[in-house]
C-alpha cells in the first residue's frame, strides 16, 4: 500500500458556507413561525438545518506543520492529508489518524552481545528517523514506533556480532572493527536498519553507536591487555628513537674525529646510551678520572 494525497479544500470558505446556511435556516424558521405555516413549514428547518450543519462542521480538520492525517472512508484508505492549516474534507472520513512527519530520536538500551571473536560486549545506538510513507506506517505494521524500536535493536545486535570489537582482536589487521572504524560502522548500521524498516514507510536519517564497551566480566582483563599493548607500542617508539640518536652520535664522533673508538668501546658506548635513553628513571653517571677509558 502506497501513500496518496487526499482530497481537501481550504476550511475558511467553508466557515462562510456554514454561517450562510445557519442564517438561511434561521430565516426560514422565523418566516414559518410568523406566517403560522404549521408543522409542515416549521419542522424541516428544525431537523434538516442542524443535520446539514453538523455534517459540514464534521468535515473540518486542523493540520499542524510537519503533521499529516491518514483518512479512512468506510474502512478503506482514502489518502493522506498533508496541507497545513484548516482544511475541509469529506465528513464521512473517519478515523483521521495523525502521523508526525518530524525527525525523531530513538536510543536503544545497552545490549549485551558477542562480537565476531566471541567476546561479550555492551553496545547501544542512537537512530534518527522519520516517516516518509504514512500509508505503510499506518497499515503495514501494527505500531510503527514499536516496530522501529524492535528492529533497530535487532540490527544493532546483528552488526555487533558481525565485527570484532577492536582490530587488534582480529586476525586481519585491515579488517573493520567496531571501535576503530566508527564512520564505516555507522554507515553500515544505518543501511542495516533501513533494510529492516523499508516496509514500514520509515527513512533512517542517521544511525551511530552511542555506547561501546567490553562486558563487565572481561572488562578488567581487556583493560590490562590494552595497557600492555600501549606500553609495548610506546617502547617500540622509544627504542626506535634511541637507536637513531645513538647512530647519529657515533656518526658525528667519527666525522669530527673527536675520539677514535674500537668496536669494544663502541659497543659499551651504545649500551650506555641505550640505557640512558630507554630507561624509565634518571641514570646516575659514573666519572672515571683514572684513565682515558
């Protein structure tokens, strides 16, 4: 079932029509009473006038900005009213179901799920969505708001189980991970949710992860592993820089001919420089005043 526009006219001219009708019925009733026309002239304005006026009044509907009304005529979908302001429609259209066309936010709860490596993680997402087809949102699903909530959480769980929490947890260093690739994950999450909500007439504007962490039972162990990995990475940088500085020092000593060092003395000097440059604590120098070495 696809959306179609419902027939309607501006409600302001119909206000004038109702006033003219009421004045006309009042004039006929007054004339009949003055002329003493009897029940044959008095009863019709009293019965027909209010019935017609009630039908005309029943056709009024107010539509707010970014709102719509789904019209149902005798059990059949009769179109969607999207024009803003006071409108007049077929008075037999009932019910007139209000559907908001504004952007909405939905934040899923913290779902506990296993990632691609089987590690238990906690994940939550924020989904920004809006209704683009009021007919599908009304008639294809029982409650489109509940449908969005349930399908969004299902999509988050599916995506979380498809990728690893961190790329270091994956055997492939180039693989996409939940923590290291937020832009790619958000785009894939948006598409995953959109595929599930297509039949409900809903468009997903944005989807992104709002909470991502290891589950409590393994959080401490994973934190220690991350700290160890950070220490190793830092050490690699320190050692690489220290080796470069030692190499530069030896090259400049040799180039400027400040002192001639044999291989044994060079090895001792390299060892001392590496201790100084790579040590976590300040080193204590030892001054040798007895000989050249």
